[in-house]
C-alpha cells in the first residue's frame, strides 16, 4: 500500500509505509548505568465540552495507561512537566490531580516517578506578574508539599513568575535556597531555556548564559546535599558538557537536550549525562533497549539504536520548540496509545499538516508503531480530513 503525504509548498509525494515494527518487549533487566526519565504527555478527554482556555479535561484512564507503558519498559516517569503541557493547557489544579494520581499508580506498580514543582497558580495578568517574591516562594512551597505528600521526588521547575519578579541573581539564590532547605529529600533543579518557553528568558538573573550558569552553580554549591541532579534543557551540548564537569560529586546531570541526547548520555572519559527527556515519550521502548546495551558496555550498539532517532527528535522540537508536544501526542495516537488526536487547550492545531506527515514518515521508518497498519489508517484518516485524496 502507498500513502500520499503532503510536503511544504503543497506538493504531494508517495510514501511506502513500513510493514513490520521494531519490537522491544516490556520487562527486561532494570536500567543500571543511567537513570532515565521520560517526561510524559497527558491524554485529553475528547468528549468534554471545553474551549481552548477552559481548565483541562483529562482522560485519566488513558493517561495512566501510558505511564504504565513507560514503567513496563524500565523508564522512570517525569510527571507534570513541560511535556504534560504545564502552562500550555494544563493548569495547577489539573497538574496537582495528575501528580496525585500518577504517584499513586507508580506506588502500585513499583515505578519511579519525579514530579514538577512550579508556580503556575500565579498566572500572568493584563499587567504581567503582579506578585511579590514572597508570593512566588509560597507558590513553590504549596506545590512542593503536594509532590512530597504524594510520595514523589520533586523537580523544581523554572518559574515564569520568578523570572518576571526577580530583580537579579540574589533573588534566585534566596528563593531556591529557601526551597532546598525546606525539601525533605534531594530534588532535581530544572533549567528550561527560552526556546521551550519564551517567558523564561533571562532565568537565573541574566541573559548572559555564562553569568546565569554561575548563579545556577552557586545555588547547587550552597546545598549539594539537597540536589539530586540538574535537568538542563538549553539545546547546547557543549554548554551541558562544561556544566556537568563543574557539578559537585554526587550531583547528577540529566540531559534535557532533545537535539544531542545520544552523545550526551554516552558521555566521554570525563563523565556522562543521565536523561530526562520529552522525546523519550514516543521513543520509550527503543530508548530503554538502547540503555540496556549501554549497561553491557556496548556503546556502539547504544549509538546504533539511538542515533537514527535524532532526525525525528529534531523535527518534533524544531522552532517554535514549545509546540513539540503536538508531535508527541500525534505519535502516541498513531502508535495506538490513545484513541484520538485531541489535546488539552486545543494544541493539536499547533503544527502544520506537512510537519505531522514528516513526523509520521520518520517514526514509521524507525519502526516505532506497534501496529503499522493502524498507524497508516489513522494517518490516512487525518489526511482525508485535511482534503488530501488517497
């Protein structure tokens, strides 16, 4: 069978879908040489009568089933993060419910989970973020309590409100120092670059990344016993390598670089990165198998599996990067993890048809669809809706 896919400029090109998937069975030995989290998407309730600015309507059964899928392959779940549309459709009330439900599910199945702690109960208003530093700190504290009460590890996420309110590096040092002293267990610090969220431009008190890095390291150096690791999402491999070499002993670097993750996870003679990645949502089984090859010391086999996925990842995360979630959910639908291509906040409309068609082609070429015929039929259905004859 041939499927006709649209390309940029209105051209239509034939594509011959793959007939056999790559098979990576659940189970297997626990991942040993790297700690690996997949940031996971949420599944919207397609029957809810909502508007793009309504509170998110979530299909909890399908959302939790996808997390069980990730756990079954040995991956940890990074919950209520950017991939779950925090600040892009999922508000704090929805995120809190997601944290509670996912943490309970993780406990039931023995899965590893870490959850995002932010300040998104302080939304932007017509005049920006009219909050005090104390209010920002209190918002973080409220969310930290929810995550710790749920029994999950905390990930201190970058805050839009703190970016707007902070006068300089000293305010970041004060807020993060307070939170780290208060945290019951070591946390992950998250540096999310403005390519993922433009409102985070100038995080750590400076648009100069060298100056921002110094402040970030000062936060860690003041409380190394309370920092399990850092999650770096700057899409700059060399900066991540240099940063991880400056970390105190025992503090991990979790790569969030969806452009350069194979080389960063493989590492060099001076260290390596663990992983906390949105691209591991669609790559979950393949990524787990790759790390198991690394567990045996077979770096070539690890790279042989993971390197070919970079083209897909760079496609999904191309600018505007913050809309990568649309491609992630689209692939979950094609792979049969959910019954529809609907997103909270109506974000399914955030990528073009040619972009989605190329994502289908790249994912199919990697064998990511357990049922290629199902993926093909769903892709054809979407093309029909857009008026592309088959």
